[in-house]
C-alpha cells in the first residue's frame, strides 16, 4: 500500500479544499478541519494502479528522445511558417 501523503500519491479533497487553503500554515498546531470525506487530512489516496498509470503517462511525456523529436517538429514548423 503506497503512502498517500507522498507527492503524486493523492488528490486534494474537493470537499474541504477551500477550508484547507484558509488555514494559517504558520502555526505548528493547526486547528483540525472536520471533513467526512477525507477525515480532515485534505488528501484523498489514489489506488496503486492509478499512481502507476499517472507515473507512466508522465514518463512518456518527458521521455527525452520523443521530447527532442517534438521540439524538432515545432522548430521546423516555425521556420517554414516564419
Ligand atoms: Zn476533506
């Protein structure tokens, strides 16, 4: 079971997101926000399959050879248009 508090392993709870944003983060002991959806954490855990799917999607997006190929296509389009 992945740790849902790690970046990318959760989504923000839409039920209490505005109340979470209004909390003064400078205090060490913050008032507990009551929420029936996320139990006051402000985070909704993602399933393992969803975490893997999003990670693969991001890896495909930033895969370097394909990134360079996209840049090359954009550069050629700009040169032919301009
Ligand atoms: Zn919530």
